[in-house]
């Protein structure tokens, strides 16, 4: 049985509350996490509460495009 396409995909989560988001998206100081999601169970954008080391608190990290 061959799979037609990968069900699990790699996604990047970025801090939505970080003040550094407004400066430059390519800046290395933005809090980002890499994780996987199941495309069939979660077809929409993923949002998780993660710790931001620049805000020094738990904030919502949302999925961004690669």
C-alpha cells in the first residue's frame, strides 16, 4: 500500500505577541518553534501556547508560511 502524499507536515510556529515581529521577519531574535502536525486532523492553522524567551512569558505561537 503506497501513500499518495505525506499526512504529517513540518510547520514553524512564531510568537504573535513579540514586539520584535514589527521590526523584521528575518531577524533571528524572533521566538520560533518547529513541530509537526497531521494534515487530516488539523487542516487549519495551528496555534499553541509556548514560552517566548524574548517576552519572558507564555504567549500564543501561530503557524507561519515557510
